[in-house]
C-alpha cells in the first residue's frame, strides 16, 4: 500500500511536470508540502515522533518509487529522512527528538545535512568549520558546500570541529542542529549542475552563528561517528532510489525496443539490444535484493554499514550503466529531452559521487574483506523496528 501510494504521487503528480522544472533548474514548490501531507517525510519514524510508524523497508520502497520518476524526489528522502531525521532518531535526547525530529517527521520543518565543505568531501574528518563553546551557547563559523535542500531547509545537521588540537581528527568533530533562520546564516543555490536539476543543491555559510548548547547532538567529539551513522541511512535510500532508476531505464528501453523498427523488424529482436536489456534486468534484481537486505538488517537492529555500502556502490554504478545503455537504445531520440532517458543519465551520475564516491565504497569493501576494517559498536544504535512501539499513538 505504501509503495502504491508513493507511486501514485510520483507518477500522477510529478511525472507530468518534471521535465519543465528540470529545464528551469528549479524545484516545484508543491513537492515538499505534498510529501509532508502524504506522510512520506516521516514514513519510517514512530508515531510518537510525528511519523507514520512504518518500517525501514517502507523507506526503501518509497525511495525506489520516487527515483523511478525523478532523482530529485528521492534526494529529499536521503537528506530529510535518511541523513538528518534518522540521525536524530538514533542520537538525539528525548527533548531534542520532540523539538527537532517531530516537526521534521510531520513535514512542518525541512531538514538537510551539512558535512561537505569547499575543501573536504571524502576526507570529511578534515573539515574546517569550527564551533566554540561560549557560556551556554556554541558559536559556529564555516562553510558547507554541495548541500542538498540548502535553500529549502529549516534545520541543518552541521558537523564542525570543537577540538582542533585532538591528535585524531576523527575525535575532533561535533554535530549540531542549526536552525537556518539564525542571524549569521547565509545560503544559496548552485546552478549549472549536470543532474538533479529539479532539485535543490546549494551552499550554507555560518558567520558567528550562536546556537544553544541544547542543539548539540551527542557528545563533543562524537560528530564523525554520528555523521557516518547518518550516512548508513542516507546511503540506504540512495541504493533503493538507484534501483528505481534502473527500473525506469529498463521500462523505457523495453517500450522503445518494442516500438522502434530498423532493418524490417522491431529493434528488440536484435541480440545486441537484448543484451543491454538483459543487463538491466540483472542490475535491477541484484540492486533490489541488496537494498532489501540492508533494510531487513535495519529492521532487526543489526549493524549494516558493510551491506549498505555494497548496496549503494552496486546500485549507483549499475544505474549509471543502465541509463547509458537506455540512451543508446533510444538512438538520437535518447539524446534529446523528448524522452526521459537523457535525464536519467544526467541524474544517475551524482549518486556515484555523493554519500561516498564509488572509490570510497570500494575501499570500504576491500577493507572488510582484508580484515583491515571492522565496525565497533556505537553508543547509540539505530533502534530495531518494533511495530507495537512504532505505531503506539501519542
Ligand atoms: C548533487 C550532490 C548533492 C550533494 N549533497 C550533499 C549533502 O546534502 N550534504 C553533504 O554533506 N554533501 C553533499 N554532497 C557532497 C558529496 O558528498 C561529496 O561531493 C562527496 O563526498 C565527494 O567529495 P568531493 O566532491 O569533495 O570529492 P573528493 O573527496 O575531493 O574526491 C575527488 C576524487 O578523488 C577520489 N578520492 C578521494 N579520496 C580517495 C581515496 N582515498 N582513494 C581513492 N580515490 C579517492 C574520489 O573518489 C573522487 O573521484 C553532494 C554532492 C552532489 C554532487
């Protein structure tokens, strides 16, 4: 039912207008309020925190359906739900959950995730932004770059250095919720992107922004662990979304291959076209099983960093290949925005870069296989799904 509801929203309300917004490089203003109204923005959070009480698999299914129409829709799930709200659900105190998480889950406040900076992406531990305790407030200074929903969000989960003298940079960072209407915050959109043009990607700057100590999430020095835990959830939605994009490529390719004729027959009869479609079938089933495994582990409350990374790496590389092959099947028509496949190709590339580039995921997978990497247990783990607790009314 969840999958059908999200599919109906994406196919009926967004698909008809998406090309226009993609051309204008703007996010349609109805998208976020409508997703909030439908409960999609709090889909897998307990009712007591403003959510819909569904499980983590529902989050994956929704992400798949959204990206089957446009990547910009799934990005909302990645940053608002995966990277921010589930981070709060895992690490925030009860008071912080009521203050920040509940309005986010209800869609009254929009959330984004601020880790990347102009000088630090993959090497996130070496970010430059600073937070200094001054009485019962922190003073934050720094710049975040490539932040999805930067200009649409009300809250950012901001990771800054609190202990620049720490011998291990991973211990130097702390996470905060910064309300984006605080004095000293400025932000803007990035234009001229290859893809996710109907979405919002931007920058945020904090100049002497004061936040109460209440806004600190977790302990001082826990920021890197919190950011990585957030990525376990964001990457899951990226994997599920890329799976939806593979499906969209496959469906568009099948339709076109059955319709377009060359050399006296439909092009679907040519074995070289069949090979491309067969690859998409293989990518889709494998990507889907990988993200469902990660979602199932989340439901059980089991650590899934390895499985989620594998799902994200595989699905995003596969969606880029599927989109490229789908465009090839469409020939010259695929090269214009008369068909959706050129947008699929442009949109698929970003996910190979954000939430860990494919190189970073390869390093992680090799690290696990070689025994160089293992996951220590965390002070706060993502709670296992418990239907009774999740659905208990307020
Ligand atoms: C559309 C979009 C949306 C985004 N949204 C967000 C967001 O909401 N929040 C946020 O915080 N960030 C966001 N990002 C930023 C994204 O997470 C970073 O771009 C990503 O982590 C890579 O960092 P970088 O771009 O600085 O590349 P770099 O880290 O500079 O890497 C450059 C190249 O070097 C490679 N490389 C780096 N280190 C190694 C290594 N050790 N071994 C091998 N190769 C290596 C990389 O794989 C890459 O190919 C977004 C990016 C995009 C494109």
